[in-house]
C-alpha cells in the first residue's frame, strides 16, 4: 500500500502544469490566444490607469470583455516618481495609488499586482540601505490591508542590480514578505533576474511557500524563451518541487513578436515537461 501511495503521489507531481502568459497590451490578446497562451499581463498604468478617470478605465474594461481577454496580473505597480525610499518618500500618495489600482484590479478579475517598480525603490546615493529596506517594508504594511479588501495580492519582485539597488534576490524579497507578515503580500520569482544575478534555482525551493507568480526571459538580451536556447529546466524543476500551479509569464524584449509567440510557448512547455523535479 505504501508503495502504491508513493507511486500515486509521484504521478500526481509529474502532472503539475502551469498556465502561461505574456506581458503586453490588451490589443495583443487575440494574437496571444491564437498562439495558445492562457493570459495576458498589462502594465498598471496602461490598463488599470489609476492616474486617469473611471471612464477611461471602464473603456479598457469594456474592450477586455469584448475580446474575452483574461488578465492574470498587472506589472509595474508604481511610476518612477512615486518615491518609496529616501529623504522624501511618497507613502501617502502610494497608498492612494494602491487603493485605486486594487479596486480596479478587482473589477477586472485580476488577482496579482507586481511590485517591481525599480526606479521608485532605488536607494539614493549615500542613503542608508537598511533604512531604505524598512521604508519599503513600511509601505507594504500599509498597502497590505488595502489589497486584502479588494482580494488582490501584491507580489514583491526582486530585480537585478542593473535595474535597481534594493531587493535583488529571492532571499531579500522573502525578508520583506516575512517582515510584512500579511497574506496579501507575497513573492514573485523572475527567472530572468535570477539568472542575471547568478541566483540558483534552489532558492525557489527555499522560498517557495511565498511564491505566487513567475516571470521569464532569456539571460543575455532578455529575449523570448527559445531565441538563444537558454536552459530553464533547473528553474522549472524547482517550480515543480514546490508544487507550483500558477502562471509563467514572459516579460521580454521581442525581436519579432508575431513569429516568436508560438515557438516561445512550445519551448517553455517542452522544457517544463523535460525538467527533473527530483533535483
């Protein structure tokens, strides 16, 4: 009986399959759907448009429904001038921005808002890094109940050091999540940023209990999966090991959007199937 149960659990684990998306515009969705993707992932400013009137957002919502488009998340939570850290942080403005963003996300059925925003969280030269981290944690603590009210989860995205100088690893992102200690603030793993930082796939396993969303692109030029043949299988194996059933979303620079879409999806699916979840 024990052998049977073990075999059954192994079989179940091997069938773990994520969904797939592309970060892009609402107008891209017909092409994404035709290529076989499950979702699209627009920016906060372009789709939820918290800087614009409700009527502007409602027009986006109507177009989404017309296309039967399915957004899984929104990227780039804050504009660069919504300063999170430093001598003059704009936390009150950020909370106001968050309230409108999360409310509109709820209306659109969006579950996650990606908290990358590298420019907004860049630590000014000479400013204490630990103080900056505490400022970032403090604003997340204020945003968490606002997100919870709208059934939205804010996912902290570690970025490579070429893009920002605060929260550059899953370890640092997890430290934020643990300090905030709220179910509506969780973690995103971006395989592109992990590779740029030479961060091992084992970190996904280590912090897997916090991970709710995943981004991907190739390491050298942030190209679409399959362009240069990057091996994502160790990272996919780690996702399997944590039982990840969320979305893997391409956030890349496309050299030929229309011709790369379908091959990129096929490439990811093949490597996911080939990955060894025992490593």
